[in-house]
């Protein structure tokens, strides 16, 4: 089922949690809602689910306005960070619960329920836990059972709010790969909330980056990482070096390198910032007169195929982070304290005052 959020606005008193948000979630895709704490991710998820009402705007499910529909009618399944399984019920009964409480006319037969629960248990690869109680499960197993329980009623949409947020890093990593595989099998339109950029980049078909109740960018992981639409997205999705400068005769001059400014913003003297990811910077031996930024090597270490270098700009002591192949680092063999020449391979420029 496709989901469309159209001009959704939400206020809590004077505080605006969502500013006229509009988004499309294509049928069968897994979308990550990514952003810092308090940016409105959970609020948006709750409005899509029907657990909260927007002040204005609409939620369309398969093109039909569902804004006034009750949670049940929307047929959504949820998994929350602290999903509470019923403690007094076995794993089997927890998963069967949603089916057993259906109105008589929609309720599957006993044998159908048995078959469906067992199928879900094998899907989440926990068949052997059917007769256990939640207290004997690990955190990761509980979340997988919570997911099986949400899937039991065959929801048209699956909403996951930081489903692995409470688990330790290793389990979290395993579970997100597992979620991806599960999604590839089921193709249920799914939205999951996370503030972990690595998780979003690894798992999602598309990512919505949110900030202060607004959508900063909607795109594939490749789009948001490699073609960020704003300085915020740049900074949120990975490490980035900032080089401040001014437009001089159509180029942004950062005092070490120059870069073509975007055409629409060729205002002489406008301040701007060049954003360069560590792996988009190159380093070489310093030679007087060569173009680039002169910086002193503070620290370097190579781990596997990549070497990470930390340098301080000679003119203002700003820290620069560079990542190069370990092989190149070994050839260059720089000494700590040595001056090196830093040049960008790829730059994005954001100007503070456009045209
Ligand atoms: P987190 O990752 O911390 O859960 P989030 O991006 O999911 O953050 P929301 O939970 O959607 O953010 O909250 C957005 C903002 O709205 C927050 O500043 C929060 O304090 C505020 N807020 C949320 N619910 C309410 C409420 N019922 N009453 C008042 N303010 C609220």
C-alpha cells in the first residue's frame, strides 16, 4: 500500500512539531525516518498510524483519504522500542493474540491460527521458542517476536519506532540486516524511525531526513549521502570538513582552493562554505607555490584498507580530517608534525546568501 502525507501540520501549544510536511512512501518500500531527537519523527509516525491527529493536512492510503479513519481501519502493524509482550502468555499466544481478538466474522479458525503463527515463527527464525515465556528471551528475540506479532494480522503497513534502539550495538547490527532480508521477502510498505544514520543508510530503500519538524531531504541512501540537499543533511549523514570563504569573480575562494560557485548565487563577496567529506580530500607532500591548503599532520592511523589523518590548517588551526587508501598513506609515509598539502577531489558549496 502506498502512503502519502499531504501538508501535515502539528502544534503542541506554541511548539510546532511538524511544519506542513508532505511526503510519499511508495508501495512495498522500506523507508527510514531519520533525524535528531525531537525533530518530529515519532509524531509523524503516530499521525500516519492514526494514534494522533494532525491539526491540518491529510494522510492518504493507496490514494484514499484516511485522515478520519480509526487505527484499526488503517490496518497498520507497529513495533516500538520497548514493545511490551504479554508476560503471562507464551510466545505462541503473544503472536496469536491479534488474531484471536478479531470479530468472530473475521477470526481465522483454530487450525488456521496455528498454521499462521508457526509460519511467522519460522519467518523470524524462532520456531523453537513457541512455548517459552517472554521473560526467558533475549532483547533481540523479544523484538523479533514483537515483529511477528505485528505481522500476524497481515497489516498493509508496518511502522517501526526505533525497534532496535534499546539493544546493544552488535545485536542491533544483526537485527537490521535481518529486517532488511525479512522485508525483501514480505514487501510490506514499512516506515522505521531511527536517529542512527548508519542504520538508515544500510537498511532503507529511501530515507527521509528530518530536522526541527521539517523534511530536509527525501532520497535514496546514495542521494542523501552523496548529494545532500542542505548543510544539515551533510553534517548529519557523516563527517564533513567545512571550508569557509567568499565568492570572488564567480568562484568560492576558501583561501586554499577555489571552487565554482552555483550559477544562481554569483553575488560578489557573498559568504559561502565548501563541504568536503574526508574521503573526498587528497594529501600530498607540501611544495611551495602549489595550490591547496597547507596543513600540519597531527595524527594518523591506518586500519585495514583506509588511513585516517587529522591535520591542522597552517593559517587558522582548523582541524581537517582526511581518509585515503592505506597504500597511498604507506607510500607518502608522512611524519607527525610535517606540513602536507590538502586538495579536494569533490566539493559541495552552500552559499549563505543566495542572489
Ligand atoms: P526522539 O528521537 O527523541 O523520539 P522524535 O524525532 O521522535 O524524537 P517527537 O517524539 O516526534 O520527536 O517529538 C517532537 C517534539 O514534539 C519534541 O520536542 C517533543 O517534546 C514534542 N512533543 C511530542 N509529543 C508531545 C506532546 N504530547 N505534548 C507536547 N509536546 C510533545
